[in-house]
């Protein structure tokens, strides 16, 4: 059975021009011609075309394919082995390029310019949530604070990041101790820890006046991914994010700041003039000045056990009969 060049092109998924090129190169010459001089391909031609396309997909040049088809049993296997080795090398190179691209993307999102080995040595198993980094970058893109933070982060050395991580770990342990001990969020211990966090941001990343710190703290409650950068999930406690946000508000109030300033307009600083996340967060978190205490098993027990002589009933609970 014979097929026209258009039919063969449709069968094989190639263009008519490609078939003409193979003909001119002597790689695939039609076995017949129509009375009008048009190319006609037979079943043997289709089988040869299938071989040509197979080798082309593997990356062989047309002259190499011609040599293989001229003597299929000569060195086709050796050529295929060589091609396999070349493909594996190419795969390794592409994987390296993917890794380089991913690192470049992460640098753009986080500002951390460390090699994979350095990142492993400094951060260990800690990973960045790039989805949050991307959203935060879009939210603050163009602001002076974001530009400053990215610029300073990109300049930090491995030793700088090691100090940053050590400071953060020590601060985190003190925060957890204060929370577990029931220290009030607006008390001196918690507010001092909030001030240390603000100073940490200013020392290593960007200017962070109290009103900016209030917006940062709002994200602790509004977005778990933001809070996870501060306190990894295995160390988190229920209510800890709100506790820290309240401590930041109390510390800001001590500096005479009770509300974050409105965002500058886009024409001023590239930031949206309003922040609905912050408004939602304030509506869900305790009012500044309230004495917020962490819940502990001991506190729960004190509120439920009967008062005894020498042990006053908890405030708001009447002592049982016999102890009134």
C-alpha cells in the first residue's frame, strides 16, 4: 500500500518539509512516485521513518543515523551505549542547573546567600516556607524596610547566620520558660523579651520601631507560617503566638506607641495603604493592658481543687462549706 507525503506526515507527527529534507539528505527516499511525480511511501519506508525518528529523539545527528541504518548490526549497540552515557551526563547537568535555579529563587525570596553545605551547617533541619516568603515579599515589596532587610540578609556570612541562630535559640528558650511559668504577657519579663526581639530585628535585618514591631507581631497570630519562623512547630504551645503579640503591644505601649502607624501609600513607599490582616488580628487578640497568663496544669488544678486551711480559694471561686 502506498501513502502520500501528507498522509505519512500525519501518521508520524512530522511536517511535510521534514520528509522532504530527509529525502534530499538521502535518509528516507520514497520507494515510489505517482504518475504526476509525487512522492509515495510504502510500508518499508514507514518502518525506516520510525527508526529515524527513534534515533532523532535520542539526539543522534542525521549523518549518524544514516550510518546506523546503512549497517544496523555494525556498531549500533556501541553507539546506543555512548548515547546513554551522554544522556546520563546531561541529566546530571540539568539536575545541577535545577538546584542552582532553586537556590537563586530562594536567595531572591529570603536573602540568604549560603551554599547548600553552609545552610545545612547553620540551619540544620530548619527550612524556610517559601510560599510565605513569596507572599511576604509581595506584601512588602518596594518598602524601605523590605529593601533594607533583603540587602542586609544578603550580606550576612555563615558566621553571622550562626550568631543570629544562636541568639534566636537563646531568646526562644527564655520565651518558652516565661510562658510555661505563667508570666503575664504585659509583665516586665515578657515585655523585656519583646524588646529583645525588636532589637534583634534591628541589629541584623532592618529598622524596627515599635509601630513596625506591632505589625510584625500581628502576623504571628494571623499566619502560622510567620510564627513558625520565630518558634518552630515542635516548640509551639497553644496561645503562645497571641501571648507574644500581646507582649509586643505592651512593650510598644511602654514606648508610647499604642497603634501601628498606617502604611504609607504606594506612591510613597510601595506598600498598600491599609493592612486588613492587622485589623483582623487585633480583633482576635487580647486588649493591651490585660494581664494575660499562660495556662499551665498547675494553674488548672488550682482552679478546680477545693481550698484548704492556709490555701485561699482562687479569685472568683467560693470556698467549699467548712472553709468559709
